């Protein structure tokens, strides 16, 4: 980075913000027993604070998708509004008590939004705003709802927002990392281009701020578009609504054959290179591997924002059964509202459902829209699955490889953000693994490390990798913020220093990806 730009960013640390009085310490070296703060929370908010012996504690502790994130905090606080949360932040800071804040709990990194008995868990359960404005132009959403809640709240309005694709996913994590949507091929990342009109936030000194693109906090607004949990605790997102008729959907499984892999990957590549021709279409493709598999199961969630799907073009390959034959015509598109989709899908990830209670791991591999790159990722993953025999040996094991298609339009609509997405067609390939028992964690970690080392070596040797790492699918240890580029990282660090000079959201709230730790 040029020294002139570095100097230009330095004034951000002191200009226009005076929430902390005196010389602010840069670390919390004398962190105190959380029992003090838990006692104060219990005294002031008895019905909103849960200690381990309380009836509501277990339910709150086990909200997170992966049991590895059921950390067992000293207490759990579930504020009702920004005022409650502001008091908690001031108190936690005063007593140097570590804490975490959880939204939907979908990130499988165990301590990303959770904390153990050394600290306090702040739950978003009661920050559950779901309100459509009188002019129907704005949907206000708290950090407590999941995307399924948002869709169900908008049912019957013919309106939607650019948000998550799966009903169980939480609102705040997705939006603070950028967010892939069914509408991204037309509109880019969910937080791009003013689709979030305003954030209501609690800042590090307890100030309750309304953050907009053109207001006094415009620099903070930019940082919140992809800066994760480094800047503020968001208590409300005001989102732009869009007209959306009942979409067409299908959950397609494709028949096994000697040529299915090639046909599947070719269709995904065409969708990524030419999907700009019809931005109403979206595909969530997943190749899966589980116990007793001899070949992967190739599947895709198909979405079309319209009442009539195209008879030709790249999207039609996924429901043209002569190109990609589907099992029992599962690729046939049918009208299904967002609300009905949510109601059908969500129970699978709730207690008692088949997707509930498994340990989880994500990792993202960003690659160019190139068939050789796709093969490198696919084949290294598949070879590792076969050679290890892990699917038969590890209880609950299942693995997926999702080629998230990023068209040139998608990437081009995701500019002027911290992320610096290169405006070219690309894939953000998500590796996902689930399993049952903690004693198998080490073997899973070793497997993922081994086949990703092979993948990365081959991609780098052939210049097939892409720099940007999508924060919401990143694995612990991946250099997500470094992938934003040096200029962006330095600007993010300066904004962090301006609004949180004490590093409350860095040192006292240690989970997740921290921009201050990014080295460029």
C-alpha cells in the first residue's frame, strides 16, 4: 500500500468520535470473573438472564447449529432492545468481562459467536423485530429472526428482501459478511448497493447509533457491509424491499451414470459464465458423499424468480432431462412461496429433525470459472473421501461440495464494499462436513487439511485460484480479511480504531474473524 494512503487513513482514529474519555487502553489485561457481571445482569434483568441452573439456559445454550458451539457460558443474557444491550455492553466493559453475541448460530466455528464459562453469551432471541413500513419500502429485521421468519412475515405481500437462501440461517451473520442470496445474480451480495438502508447499532461505548450510508457514521456503514463482528452489535437492519412473485423451485437429484459428473460440472460452468443472460435464475449445487457411496450424489436446489421458466438457455440444462436426467423428475420446477418453503424446510434443522445435532465444518475454496479448476477441487475432495474410508468409520459423517456460482454480474454488483470482489465470473466452493462425535474432531481436521493442501498447491501452480475468500463460509484459520486486499484492510482497521479504541469487540469479544489480526 502507498504510504500516502496509509497517512490519509490515520486521522480516522480520532476524528468525530469521543465516546471514550481519557487514554483508552488497547487491551483488557485484568479480565474479571464473569460471575460479577452475571450477578448484575440477573439483578437488573432477572427474566432475561439465564444461569446454568435456570430452566431457559439449556435451550439458549443449544441454539447454535453445531453442538461444538454449545460452549456453556457463565450466563446468557437475552436483551429486548438496544437500550438493554447498551447497558450490558457498558457493564461488560467496566468489569473487563469477555462475551460473545449470537445471532442465528449457523457459523460452525465453535467460538465464532459463542463463549465458554469464562464469559457471558448475549443472545439475539428477543431482538426479534419483523416490521414492514407503512409505505412497504422497508423491512426492519432484528438479529434474532432466521431468514425463514423474514419470509413468513412477508407472506402475502408480494415483497421480499435480498437475504439468505436457507430458512435456518440467521440474519446478522449473513448480512455482516456480505451474504449470498437467490437474487445475487441480479443484485450482488445482500449488503451491497444500499439494500441495507440503515443499521441500528450499539457501539463499543454503549452509544445507540443509526448508521446510514450518508449520515455521520458513513464510514462505519461501509465497514458493516462486510466487516463482520468487529465494529458494533446490530440490533436492527432496515432493508429495501423488492417485488417478487411466487418463485419456481425444485430440489433436484440427478441419476447416476458414467457421464453425470461431466454433465453436472459443465452445466455449472455454463451457468456461471452465461447466467447473466437471465438473472432471475439461481442454482445451489451440491455434490454429496456419505456412508456406502460408490459415486457422489449430484444435486441442486433450483430457483427461478418468475412464473414461467425459460425453455432454453443455461438454466434449462438443470431441468432438461436429456442433459441432466433427474431422479423421479425431481428437477421439474413448481411454484412454491418463500413462506411455504420455509415451513417445509425448517423442521429438519430443529430438535428432533434429521439435520439437528451434528457437528459441522465449512471451508471455502475460491476458484476461477474454469473447468480444470472445478476438476481439481472435485477430484481431490473425492479421492480423499474414498481413500480415507471415513464415511463408513465415523458416525454421522456426511460431506458436501457446493459450487456457489458467481456470475460476472453478481460480482460487478458487489463493488464499493470492503470485500473487493474481482468483477469476473468465479466459484466460491463451499466444503461442508457433518459428523456426530467430538472424539472424531481431530480426524476430520486432518482430512480437511490434507486434501485442501493438495487443492491449493494445484490451483496456485496453474493460476486458477481467486483472491477473495467469502467470510460466511470460511474455516477458522483461513485469511478471510487478508483476501480483501491491503487498502481495504487498513481502512477497516482505521475505522475499528475510531469507533472502538478500547478494542471491546476485538479483545473482550474474541470470537470470529478479527480484522486487527489480518496481516497485509
